[in-house]
C-alpha cells in the first residue's frame, strides 16, 4: 500500500505535469499568434496591448516559458521515479532496474501526450485566446526569472562551439525556411506554396524601386486637360488610374480615376468639355523608392489606397507602385485571359520581327544592325527606347523609325493593358528613315 506521503508526491507530480502543459501551450501560442491580428484586437480589447508588448520581445518570454516547463517536467519525472522505486522495491520486491524502467515508460508516455501533443495542439488551434490569457502571468514570470534565463543562455552559448544565439535557440527565420522546405519535401505543402511562403519572408528585403513601374513606362496626364481627353487616354492606354501632373512629370499633383470621370460625364454630359482633370483628381500617396515592400503593403492597406507615387532621393518621380505589384512579388506574375506567352523575338519574314517590349535595347540594335548603347541612351528596354524617342510613354499604335525600320507599339496585354509586343518592319524606299512620329 502506498504511503500518504507518496500519494502526495504523486499528486504533486500530476500538478507539475499540468503546469508544464500550460506553459508549453502558452509558449506555442506566443510563437504562433499573429501580430496583425492582435493589433486589430487591441482597438477593442485593452488587454491585447499587454500581449503586443510581449510580441515586441517574443524570445525573452518564450525562453522563460521553456525554462519553467523544463523545471516542472524534470521535477515531476524525479518525483515519480522516487515514488515508484521506493514503492515497488519495498512492498513488491521489484529490482531498482525494473522500477526505473517502469518510471521511464510512464513519464515518456505522459510527457509525449500531456506535454508534446495536447498543449501544442491547443496552443496552435487557440493561439489568440491562450496568448491573451497568459500575457499577464508571462510578464510577471519574465520580470522574476528573465535574468536567470539570460544567464543560462550565456552559459549555454559559452559551452557550445560557435557563436550561439544571443536570445536563445528559438525559431529564427532561417529555421522557419528550413521547416517550410522540409514540409514541401514530405508532401505536406505544394512547391508553389513553398515558393509563396519564401516570397513573404523576402518582402522585407525587397524595396519599392525593385517592384515599381518605372517612370519611363508611366502614363501621365496634364491637369489642364479636359475630362474627355482624360477618358480617351484611359481607354487607349487601358489604365483606370492615371497620375495627374502640373509643370512636369516630377510635379505629380493628384490621381484621376476613370470611374470618377465616367460618373461625372454620365451625370452631366457637358462636363467632358467644360471641366478639367484637376476638378476630379484625388490626393496623391507618395512613398520613397527605398521603402521596404512589406512596410509599403501595410501602409497602403491602412491608407486604403491602391496606387502610390514612388519618389527618389532627390524628390523626383521614380515611378508608380500598386498593390498588384506587391502581390506579384508573393504569388508571381498575375495573368488573365488576355495575357499571352510570347518569345522575345519572333521572325515574321521579309525582314519583319515581333519583339517583346522588355527586350534589351542593345539586343534590338544587333537585330536591325544598329549601334545602340544602353548606357548612353539611358534606357534598357525597347519600350524605354521608344519612350525616349517619343518624349512620352508609348501606347498601342505609337510608332517611331530607327535605322530604316518602323517600330509600332502593337499590343496591350493583361489587366494593365500595357504595351507587350512591338512590331518591327523595314521601311521601303518611299520612307524617311531617322524620323520619329506616332
């Protein structure tokens, strides 16, 4: 018969196991909870502000939870082992080895179920609720034991070959990337999903200048143009939002929406001739071209805008960036039924070619036998070359003549309806090579 003292030790062990389970559940919830979700909750629930402070120093609190759960687990294992060895060897004649073996089996099963599976599952399934409930105790425990866990991490790093981790061996971004790769290798996620997750990690290292539509490809309209002229430009270019400029492209004063102009002319038929673009333009949202894309996405969501004007270090217009440009960094090129996959150069016969608008301008020069220096021209693509010659952004139907060849902006593709291909044809003896027109 087990003594009363042994019974109390067993009850204490059960309590320690339950405590360790709660700590593991809180640790999992702190690592799982979404900062964006808690920021939303903080507007309605003041308790969420406490959890936000924890998320700002997440490793510290996770380390404390891990330390306490380890203490509780080891203590519970020691107590159960002591009770079993004393009880089985004293009253039932078991050997010490057999008693230890039984204690090991029991605690492995209990630890795996009560500390490995159940609390981690609950922490993942109810991360917000558990993290909010554990926020206040976690702050108290971190204030009490934080210096001790920091000291233990320093000791562990000193005994470990290499530099170690200053904040402890918690899940780093590199580790998360490896876990994603392992999940794809085990067929838990698809390769496209793996690439998408990696793209999300890379958003913080990607800047606006890398995803924006460059200034040479942006369609602008002057503020003094009539609404009819702006509607015509929108229909020809395929853009529903057009930046409005004052004296030059560096003086962006607003953005005009095609739907606003259509609505205005529908309600007042004479407005298309009598009113100017500046009467309908909306405020402009400016961002530096050095801004990280992940921060840009959050700001555009908060400001509820879909297009921003990117400015360079000198305050000039560098280009435009849309939410679509950011999403394409995550999910890849967004295509629709109007997009077609075409080679960069397609020979049509008779000296004619159909080129991708993104073809490098020096490759184009080699194709037609002309010496074109990209650095001297200040452009990289054929479309940029056309824009420089025309003095504005080419739209479908725009033409220039270069070295005995006529270049025609031939096709608008996709939801943006940008020029995607350029038709190159030799000019006959009646042509006048070297002139630019559209």
